[in-house]
């Protein structure tokens, strides 16, 4: 089995520190690249650099003005687009087959608004990280880490 190749689409993330943490984790878990969109800050923003600890130099990234543009770009390059969002149409992460497509892009949504229905309609699939707390919400950088670990784990196993 070939490795799971994946990108992240950072959809209008307002916290540059969250973006920096995503970069740092992307470096640790072999993410192919990050696409920042909309209001998301871009390197060399000092708040990104504070938490990325140099990972902005080792992880490929680019900026697209809209998430729709990023989706179109990745789809044209053979990527399956997967939203990470709570939805009655979502597959729970533990039931998602990370092998099934070698090229995947995972969308991480805004900290307050999540991923819009307009963007969800453009996705090939939605996965959800189940939660039991009262808030039913986790930090976007933590969610990114869970997704990237899931991809990395498949690559480590060689399955």
C-alpha cells in the first residue's frame, strides 16, 4: 500500500497561533502542504512563527483568497476533499478509511463558525471527531493534530 498523501486547507482560521501550531504538527507528521485561505494569517506573521518554531520553512504552503479556489485547485490535481466538521452526514473518524484515497485534502474550519454549508457542499466527504463534553468543540489545531496523526499512523504501519 502506498502512503497516504495529504494536504490541509485552513479555512479562514482567525488565530495565527493556531496556524503556527498546525504548521508545527504538519512538520512532525509529514503533511505534504498547507493551503491558507481567506482571513488566515500567512508566514512570516510573528504569532505564526512563535508557535511554528521553524516549521514554516519545512512545510510547503500557499495562500488562496477563497476556500473554493483551494478546493478547485486540489480537485484538479486529483485530491479528494474531506471536511472535518460535525454533521449528520459525517462519517465518524474511527470509521473513516484513510487508505481509500492516496491523495486527500482535509479542510479545517473557522474556530467560531466552522465550515460553511457552501463549502461542505463542495466536499467529497465529511468526517467528524466524536466528542463527549458539554461544549462538543475542540481547538482547531488539536483537531488538525488528530487528523494528521491518523494519516501518519497509516503511513507508519505500511498497511
